[in-house]
C-alpha cells in the first residue's frame, strides 16, 4: 500500500473516531525526535491483548519499534505529527466490530489501533480502532551485564551474552504479575501479603547473586531497590518527583504494617479507614466499576424494556462524557453504553443498571490509575497519580446539568466485601459443585484456596441526580489494592519476618497502643458516624453473612429536608454482594461506611 493511500485511510479513521467521541480533545502535535538511547519499549495493559510485550527498535528507522515479526509496530507518522500503533492484520474481531461502529468501509492495509496525543511516547495513548484502554508505553530496562575488567579471566557464565540472558530471565520482574482478588467464582491470583513475599524472595535471591562478583553486583543494583519491588507488588507505578512530593505514599514498613493489620483482622476490614496508620497516606487503587442505575417500578417486567431502560439509555452518553472528564485516566470505556443488567436488593427493590466500562476487559491486566485516602473526617477521597483531587466539579458535570438533570447529593463511602472460609468437605464456589468429593475443581485444588476466607476493601463515590420525577445514580467503585487478604495470610508472618530486612517491632501494627486508640478522642463515635449510633444497632455482627442484603441510607422525598439531613449523615450499612440478572452472582458479604453531602447550591 502506498503511503498516500494509508494516510487517507488513517485520517478518515481519525475523523470517524473523533465524531464518535472515542478520542478525546486533540492536543498539540508532537515533533519527531531521535531516540538514540532507546532500543526497546514495554507495552502493558492494552485493550487489545495481542499488543502486549516488548517492542524492539527497527534497523530501518530509529522512529519505528516492532513486536515480534513486525506485524504490530509503534511508528512516528510524520503527516499525523503523532506516535501511532499500527497492525498489519486482517480486521477480525474485535477490530471488525469497531469498523462497523465507526461506519468505515475500507478494511484493507495497516490498521491504526492507537494514537499518542502529546508528550512523545509517554503521553496519553487513546484508542482509534483498537478497543479501550490505550496501551501503557514505557522504556524497557533489561538486565545487561557489562564487564569492567579483563574478559579473559571471567567464567563463560559471566560473559555479557550469556550472563545477560540468565540474569534477565531470573530477575527482571517487569512483567511479573502478582495481582489477585476474589469474585463469585472464588479467589484468583495472590493476596497482598503473598505478593509482598514474592517480591522479598526475589530481592533475597538478588542479594545472593550480587555477592558472586562485582560484575553481577553492578548489573543487579538498578533492580535490587526493595522499595521499587514492593511498589511493583502493590502495582504502584513509577511517579515523578513532583508527584511524590504531592502524595504521601506509604513506606515499606508502613505498607507491611498495614497488610499485617488487615491480615490479622481480615473479617473486620472496615476498621482500616479509621486506623491511624491508614489516614494521612495515599493508597494505590484500581477503578473497578463505573455504573449507572435507576430504580424500576413494580409493573416493569424486564430491565431491557420499559421506562427505566429508556431513561438510562437517554442519559448514558452524557454520563460517559462526564465520567471521562472527571476521572481523566485511560480505562476500558464502553463507547456504546446501554442498559443491560438488573440488580435486586434485599428489600425487593429492583434497579436497572448500565456499565460504563467494558466487562470483558481482563481483570488481571488492570493497572493502578488512581490513589485513595481517608480525609480528615475519615471518608474516601480519590486522587490522581499526581495528587490532584478527583472530586466532581461543575465543569465535568456540565453535560448532565445541561440535559435537565439536577445534582442531588454525593456519597463518599468505604465498602468491605467478605467471603467466609469453607470446611474441607464443603462445596466450592462453583455453582454446580454439590459435594467436594465429586467436584473436579475441588480435586484439583490441592492447596485448598477455594476454601479460604477473604476480604477486600473498596472505596467509591455515588452521585445522585434527578429529573424531577425519578432518580439516576452514578457509582464509581475503586479497589484498594494492598487490602486484599485471605484467612491464610496470618500463617505467613514467620516467613515475612525472615525475609524482611526489618525488625518485627518496626512492622508490628499493635506496637503503639496510643496510636491504635487515637480515634477514640475524635468527635465521631466508634462506628464512624456522627449520629452517635451504636454499631450493634446496625447489625455489625451479621456483616459476614453472605445471605444478608444490601440496603442504602434512608432517603427523604422532600428535597429541602434531604439537603439538611445529608450535611450530617454518615451511616454504616450492612449488606451483601449484588445478585445480578446478568450473572455476576453473589460476591460475598458487604459492609459500607457512608457519608452523604449535598452538592453546592450553584450546581443544583
């Protein structure tokens, strides 16, 4: 294909993506700059899984990097003044689906998957034909042996060619995936403590190999930073010096202390936001859910039909635009949002739902895009990686206000999701398992992970709007990464103390009793509320019951009374995972610590 033919096709594709609002605002074009010291790029967390891997610089041009045989490449396109990711492949699924959505006819030639807007290779990569999110592109650092002395005196294993391959294979943790969590299908991956142990084992092995000779010591030194390895285990990206000054990340002792505390009290996760070591720190988080919901009336037979679905579909595009502007992070956005789910609460209320994120995006490839912290009152606050607040503002909510909606209230909340441990003979989480001795999954589970108890800590915003006749809510849920723990984690403390180059007292969460009781002097009572209620009145002892039902804070229909009550309202509400018609199932018992506030008067 000639260059002119490709350019015409790419420009028409860009115009179609912009008109479909798949691309954001165009930034200043990037001028081509030579990259003499860059020989390989690392691509991770891309919506199209075939783009993952290491791109090596092409011998043909210093402005071209290729993956494998060169079918997928990162190229600087002069006429577009941008770095682009191209793929010389047939447009099969999911690319064919994007062609139909963008109403493009010419499917031949190199496909323009993603484009980088501004800041060279390290800017924001946005999807064009490729599914969201755009790739995370950064420089790839290899473990390369460089001899300092006479090579003739070295063992063949210490020579650059062989030594680099061996050390890079053993100790380059760039693509190490230590993620984990649990869902309706059970526990997957590693807990936070197990991830830290993986990093510590690797760090100890590096120390041993570094003592072999000075060549290996110098080679492994850039990779043997314990703080960076623990940050990788907790999925904390490398931040600039300005960002590190703006946010207060936990140190390694503080991180281990918090994980030990949550492992010891794994079924009391909502204690964490009220603890002294949790407050004042910014914790890595993943945006796990962005969802719309509205209550269905009793006479509606199905969530796909009726006034509730029509109401969600009418405002879905405006909410998608507002959520993108408020969060401003690359996510697997659903470019065609519509009502496709239903949630039933314990009291019988039904809600039609609309996910603004693609459900098909692999959970194991999600990156830490935001930080979460507890503010002075103990409620959840969402931060960008640069320390900027992600609270909704009038600018981001303007599309909703212009469409006739009124901003009613914002709820900032902590959520705990728990899963009870099971006995040796109990059935696993697989819905067809009735007896452990007859289930193939139970027989394969030699370590018994399907029977472990587990808990996760979540935070989130809930924004309530009304058009005068009915309410619609936007829920943004984030998973606090370091606080996924299992009932087995406490048994790993002895190995942790052996590997960690710190004394046990430095990581003891109970070491300072005065700090542990610091919150007792606050104006809030012990259950984290301002209303003086006793936690037992809300049934805290029933929080682990997986059959308990979700309830929300009481809502007045009178808008003026609601505004007055919301200023002081903060309730702990017990509940469980949602039972969704779409098949999400019960994800374990949930508890919530909520704080509602009315929006500023000028927004209403």
